C-alpha cells in the first residue's frame, strides 16, 4: 500500500509542473493536461493500462519531461522493465539541467534498477527477412542488428516467413541474461490453414502439437500446415483441456476452451477474492461467468482473472485482478455513479445546502430579533418593578389600608395598571425566549446541513463507499437522516 501512495504523490507533482514545461499552443496544453490528469486518476485507481494510454496521448499532444517520468512509473508498475528503462533514460535526457542533483540521482537509480531486470536475447534463423515475434507481437526481422531486450520472466519467441512453417520457443530469462535462440523454419511443402485459440480465462498456456503458442488472450491467428493437430490448454487450478482436429489447406478454425475449475487441484493453487461493494443490487462476473458473493469471499485459481461488476446506479466496472495463491485479495472497486444518479445526488445536495442557508439566515434573524425584544422588555420590566415597589411603599406610608383617601385611590389604580403591565411584560419575555430558542434551533440545523451535506467529491466517493455514513437530508416534507451502516 505504501508504494501505491508514493506513486500517486509523484504523479500529482508532475501534474502541477506540467503546464510550465509544455511549449505547444494553449489549446494543446489544455487538452494534454486533461489526458494527464485523467491518467493520474486512473493510476490511483489501479487501472494501469488505461493510465498509460492517457499519459501516452498527453505526451503525443504536448511532450513534456514530467509526462515521460510518469510513463516510466506506469511501465514499472506493469512489470515492463524495457519500456520503463527507455522512458527513464528519455526523461533524464529531455529534462537536462532542469533537474536537481538529488532528483537526477533518484531517477538514475530507478533507471539502473530497471536495466538490471532486462535480459538480452539473440534470435537467429536459417531464413533472412523472417519476422521475429515476442509474445505474439512482431518486433524485428532476421538477421537482427542487435539482441532483443526482454523483461525478466517467461516469453514466447517466434519466427515466421512467407512460404515457411513458423517456429516458436518458450524461454525464461532473468535480468542480465544473454541468450541465443536458434529457430529454424522449414519450407512449406503442403497447403496451410490458420487457427485462432480463445478461452474464457486469461493466462491459459496454449500448446500446438507440443509447441507453446503463448497464453490467452491470443490476439493473432496462427498459420498451421494442413493435417491433424492437437491443441492443449493448461492453467493451475483448472482442468486441462485438449482438442484434436483436422485442418484443410486454406481453412480457418476457431478453437475455444471454456476452462472449468479443478476441484481436485491442490489447495495452495487457489486464493480468495473478497469484494467490498456498496449496498444495493449487484451482479458479479468472473471470467464471463456469474459468481455468487459469499461472506468468506469467492474461491478462484491463483493468477489473473477478468472481473466485471454491475452495481445499481453505478457505471459498469471491469478490470483484471491478480489472485494471490493461498491468500485473499480484498478489493473495493472504484465505482462511478451513472450520470443520472450523480445528477440526482448533486441536485439533492445543492437543495440541502440552499435549505441550510435559508435556515441559518432565518434562524440568525430570529436570534437577533429575540435578543433585541428580550433586552427591550427586560428594561421595561425593571422600570415597572421599581415603580411598583415605590407605589407599595407610598401606600404603606399613607396608611391606605385604614382609609380611602383620594390619593390612595390613585395609587391603587396605578398599582393595578403596573400589575397588568407586569403580566404583559412576562408574556413578552416568554415570546422573546421562544424566538431565541427557535432561532438557535433553526440556525443549528442550518449549520448542520452545511456540515453534513456532501460535496461533489464526497458524492463521487460515496459511489464505492462501503463503510458507515450518515447524511442529513432536506426536502419539501422536512428533514431526514439518510444512513448506511
């Protein structure tokens, strides 16, 4: 996890410095920057192939050293040491003196690490002008001017030429190896046909008459002499498959292997896929087959698999996943809302924020009004109480309780009026207090709405969030708590 975060940080730094280094027109720079930023997002989501396509397009539109550096990092993440080394070297060359000494040292160290993972394979053939392919991709013609550079690992090297049978050889190389492959091809003495091999499962090793063709998916057709042939398909954790067929000259045959899990295979060739999906209806397909979600995860043969997801209100998701042997892969796919679902949520959030503004302003106004009324009324209460005390004292001084002098009548009437004023002022106090409480409540609700209403970025995160969430929603029917636990 730490290495992924480091990649993301470097990519974002590159994105910030990109515009200053690009020299094309402003429109080209803006277009390149869009591809670049999209590449950063895809890389951070673990979609390396898509990220590489975006970075390549950005570099085609507006070449800039930071793009080269990120291209190198993606190739490194994909395990392609050859292309990673080439991109690092080009980056050092193009950046030139603009790199600090420390930065140049770091990139040079990364370049040397990738070069240490490259093997050199010399391919010879008895036919000049023959096409040399590596893992199904044409890379050179014989005789080679220089050895092929291959990333450490397993590769299938082939040679073919018009009028000759093709030859293939599986080779496993380590970093620094220097290997020579002699591939002889025989002239075709009989008509040829072609075959195409397909499978529902990736990384299935395919052989033709005992010779390796490569691993699925095999994108190209294979020329095969007319006659009887046998194709086999093997991958640990699956039942081996074999098909024998007759091929006529000029004919094309498609051979498909629908691999079935081998229940009797050793347990250590299997792993678990544990998906963390948001609540709601969902359909999970593994290698084209619908899979049932279980609490313990989905048991799959270790290795590469094609994962497809359909989750309610989300865009369809597809990715290659690598299942570790005897371990579990926990995956929370970076799902995206459909345009309609996202628009609904953004509109609802905007409406909630509008309600929050109205309530905050309205509550604040009530608070201010309540404070003003309460302050004014408390002044009246103080004056009324003081005057009533004076009236009572005057009544006692005059001894009005024993007589009914005219002065006493006036004081008694004033005292009754003051008592009535006290009752009115008390009611005003309760009203002002109610205004204060209501204003505080409405302002608090308005502030809470502002705090809890998700931003657009949070709405996007909610598309694949699986943890507890609590939102306060506002609508024409009032307020409600919307939660997921």
